[in-house]
């Protein structure tokens, strides 16, 4: 394998599928961040937390952290901010008194609705340029990549 400018990796390292996935993810996240922050003052991390709680109301912070692959402290900090803005509420778990469930408030649902319109515009920009056939193919390939990566 030929080294890249005498560096620690081969020239092929920058042609890896996983590197292309990461570049695409960063580009999409950057675009979403720009759109959400400029229109709503909302960081992508807040949108991610809001939509995750919408998808599964009542999740505990620790479980949400595992699903988002972040620390429980990161989720707690984001939840604190959203709660202070009246967009999220914590409710006691019915069986575990030290666990609090996360739920959206009406304000949180309204903000998520507005944010999702902007995220949908990002999606449309990408899928329109790709076309229907490539969009369907890409989605199928990404699902396959996720399944392979999750195999034990």
C-alpha cells in the first residue's frame, strides 16, 4: 500500500466508503445546522433531541443517550435547556422513582413542527438532485450498511 505523503495511512484511506459516509453526514449536518440556527436559533442537537422524544415519548435520559450515542450528561444538559424554554418536561417514571421520563410540551411540538419543515427542505434539496431512482437506491444501501455494521 502506498503511503499518503509518507503519513500514517495509505492513499486508499481517503477513498474508503466509511470516509465518504462521514463526509456526507458532516455536509448534511452542517446544512441542517445553518438552516435551523438561522431561522429558529435552534442547534441540530436540540432538533435531534426533540424529534427523538417525539418518536418515543417517555424515554429516560439514559436510554435516549444510548440511542443517540452520547453521554447521559449531554442529554441531561440539552434537556435542561429545552425544559427551561418550556419545550420539554420531565415526569416521574411510574415504577422507578429516581427515573424521569422526557416529554414534549405544546411549545416543544410547535418548535419541532417548524424545525422539521426546514429539515424537510434539506431532504428535498438532496433527493431532488439525486432523482427518485438514486434516492431509493441510496436509502436501501444505507439501510444495508446499518444492518451490516450492527451485526455482532
